[in-house]
C-alpha cells in the first residue's frame, strides 16, 4: 500500500517537473538572449511583459520589462541568439496590435539601406519608427481606440460578423473594385488643378452675382410689370398669335407650292452669287467712285451752267474697218479677279491765266492765211494775226502775227526748215488754232507733194477732225 502511494507521488512529481520545464522553456529560462533597449513615447496598456517581438512576421524575441522615464518609456527586449544575425543594426520599431482588441507587439522595421550588413548587438538602443507610414498608422489606431471604446462590444461583434459574412467569398471582386477605384481616382488626379480653378472661378462668379443681385432684382421687378401687361392684354395677344398662325399657314402653303421653284432659283443663282462673292472686295471702291461721278454728271448735264443740256467733247477717230465674221467676234478673256483703279483727275486744257501766259509763244499762222471776218471764217483766232494777248496780271503775251518766214525767237530755225517729223511731234495744239492750221498745212503738203503755202487756211476745218486723236506717221 505504501509502495503504491510512493509510486503515485513520484508520478505527480515527474508531471510537475515536466510542466515546470515546459513553462521555463516557454519563458526562455534556459536561453541566454541578447538584451536591447527600445525607447518609446508611450507603451500603452496593451503592451505587456512577454509580448512578442517580430520582424517581417517572424518572432525574434520577447519583451522583458517596461519602465517609465518621465518623458517616455524604456522597453527591455531579449532577442533570440539564433535570430541575431537576421536583424541588422539600425532597425526601428513600431507598436502594433495583433487584433482590434488584442495585445500589442513590437514590430522591428529594417532600415532602408539594409543596415550595412552589421547585425544587432547587446546593449543597442532601438528607436521608434518616425516614418510617415508609421505616423499614419499610429494616428489611425489612436482614432480607432476611442471609437471601439464607445461602441457596445455585442453590437460591434454583430456588425463585424455581418460584414465578414457579406465579404465571404467576394474578396476577388472586392479587390477588382478597389483596383478600378484606384484607377479612377488616379485618372481624376491630373484634373484636380482644373477643378480647383473651376471652384475658384465659381467663387468669383458667386461674388459677381452677389454684386449684381440688386440689378437682377430690379430686372425681375420690371419683368413682373411686363408680365402683368401681358396678362391684361391676353386677348390681343391671343388674336396676334392667331394671326401669326394664319400667316404661317399661308407661308407654308406658298412654300409647298413653290418649293421646287425656290430650289431651282437658288441653284440658278449660285453662279451669280459666287461671282458677286468673288468680286465683293471691289464693291466699296466701285460705289465710292460711282458716288464721285455725281458732280461730273451734273457738269455734263449742265447743272452748274443754268442751261440744261449735254456738254461733251466728241472726238472723231479714223474708221477701223468693217466687221469681219469669224474674226471680230467679241470675247471676254479677262479673268484677273477683283480690281479697283483710281480715277485720275483730268488736267487743265490751258494755264489758269490764259493759253500763252506761262512764257510760251503762240505759233505764227501759215503764210497767206486769210484775214478778215472772224465769224465768217469759223474761228476766234483764225487768221486774225492778233499780235498781243492780255494776261490776268496785266502783262501781254505775244500773239500769232508772225509770218511763216519769220522766226519766233532769234536763233531758232524757221518752221519750214524743220523736218516733218519734228513738226508732227509738236502736236495739233488747240482746235483751229494757227498752230493747228500750220501743222495741217505741212501734213497735207507732205502727203500731196506740194508746198504748205498752197494749202488754203480753211483746210484745217476739213482735214483737222481727221487728224485729231490719231497718230500720223510720215515716211
């Protein structure tokens, strides 16, 4: 009986020893870890002793003790010896919760540059992770904690269960939706400056609208008067609308009957309109010159003379010959497009103070020019032999009293001594003037082979109109 009890006691001691060894093993009593210190601003209630220390999800140590320093807390960590070579020097740490309501653990974050290959050593101090991502995580967790404390755990559990059930089996679709949402927001990002500018301009528009609000209200008040007038005159408006409807019906009937004609007229008018469009640049100049013709037309029709009639100068030119069929048909080959040529004013026929008061001398009459009754001879100066001409300033100019054989100026050759080409180059002069008479006499004599003295003085009356405006070539 005693032996049996001793065996039972020994069995219990063995079991207790095994449990103690297991606990000691779990607590690391048989391991000599590498001690390091973690400096944090605050540890919180969720970080306790024996909390895990992880790196990339792998447990590399545990929390030994937590002590306050007044401005923060020092957390003593023990790193497993077999994990020391996997942790580079210069790591930082974050305090993260395992679950929403679970305890926190220490998450080691490797440096960006990899730590240079030097492993962590005993006594090293690990700082908190101060990166932007870490600050955002801390802010989110700090804001979530008061919310979780205010929510009833039963209601939160029910909500989370419903949310879990709703999302069960739909993770892929939810992921695709989030990816598309990210693409959408990414596409909207370039337009954010324009959106901001639109909002700014809308604010300016609102300010302007506020400034114009009194005027807008006044306009609405005036419109109310118009509306009341329309209501009072509604019978007349109804009659007007009925009349417009009747006119519209008549117009519709006209268009129905003449629609094809209007289309044909439009098609036929197209070439004319295209020509007018092409030459439209010259219309202003054309109408301006047409307006400038009014004073000239008044002068032609005697508006300023007090005696109505047509006052023109008609010139007789040589006949160009008869019309020849298949040769003289008119052709319009000018296709230069719009042009506008200025109308040059005509120069005076003689100086303002008389024909011979500019220093020139009147040509002498031909030899044996008849003298006597001027009206009977048909010219004001024909054959008169007037030796002087009174100018406006009172001076006298030399007249046409020289004979054919007398030179006009000392040292100049006689007209009879000049070649025919030189005489013809001087021009006809005034109609029926002594100069024209002499030139006609020279031309007729050269054509007949006679002497200019044999041509009668009235020869210019007969032959002069044939030569005026023509080019005479003597050979």
